[in-house]
């Protein structure tokens, strides 16, 4: 009786050790993923759910700005990061690899109360320089223009600042800590205007997506965009390689296209 009890306890302890060491038969593969807020808002949950369902690989996700996501990778807090920024050149010297997978337009968005539906590039610059401050000076309607922008360290801010107002920089009324928070702010502030990745805002309620020179973000020739990329330390392998391959697969490309973005092979 005592011998049987010892054998049972030994078996339980062995099973527990196998479980926590990750060598047991039931142990699954896991990826620690630091994800750009814009990438996550665009298709993060859906893409990850599809990947896990197909491969059985669990993805632990941490959402932050692009810069923070890459910094987490550098500090070994994650196995892979996504970003809408180009990594610094010296990162390549340290062995980091950037893998583009999607082109996403930078959409200009406004509250539903705004009647203007099109900007010329010089009008857009004037609004974000705070030179033009009333909607009546742009077109239909009137009211003080409320400028909302993402935080200075976000990829959305850096990409828009570089492409739209490269000389004098953005001026604003409200600053959102995280890039995708501008969607909620614009939804709630009458006469407000902002910008964000098209994939993140497509389908959002109570938001108008404005044209630039008559073009919507999903139309050919639209001028403002950003590139979504993965970053890995060295060439990806194992579960990380499977994740990258899945995003670039036909299923991944279809999801990217469904969100109004362009896959990159």
C-alpha cells in the first residue's frame, strides 16, 4: 500500500516537472509577440486566432507603440515584434531582420459632424499647422477645427509628420497616448480631425474617412501610407517562422485585403 502511494506521488511529481519544463507531451509551442497598436487594431485578434487554430501555437501578445514593440524585442521580452516604422540602420548590424508584410494607407478621419469630405494637400497641411482653424475655410459647414493626433513616439505620428508636414511639424488640440486612441477621440469630439492607419479605422462607426485630392485611402494613387513589418532577432525560425509564413500565406493575404490594405510578399 505504502509502495503504491509512493509510486503515485512520484508519478505526479514527474508529470508536473515535465509540464513546467515544456518537455511533456501536452506542452505546446508559444510565441511572445510585441505588436504595434495599429497592426493589432487592423487585424491582430483575427489573424492570431486563425494562426493558432491552424497550427496549435499559442501567441502571447503585448500591444504598444511601434517603437515600444521593437524595444521589447531588443530587451528579449518577445520573440517577434511588429512595427510601422523603419528600424534604425545599426539594428541590422546587430543581426535584427525587418520583414515587410503590408502596405497601409494613412487615413485622415473626422467626426460625423464634419461636412467636409475632401482635402487638398495644402489644405491638410494648413489644418495640421493650425493656420486654418474653422471648417468654413475648407468647405461646407462651420465650427472650430479640433485637431487630434497620436503620441509623438507612435509610428502613425512619425509617418504622417514626415509625409504631410515635414517642415514645421504638427500642431494640435488633443494628443492621444496610443495611436489607435484617436479613433475614439474623433468619435466623441464634434468638429474633430485626425489620422490613423486605414486598416485600423476601416468599418469604425461615427467616423468619416476623408478623401485627399478626391482619392480615398483604398484607391490607387492615394498619397500617404506606411509599411507594416515584422522584426526578429536573426532570421526567423521555428514557431516565429511559421507565424511569418502564415501572415504571408493566402489566408493571411486575404485578411489583409479584407481590411483594405495591400499585402507585401
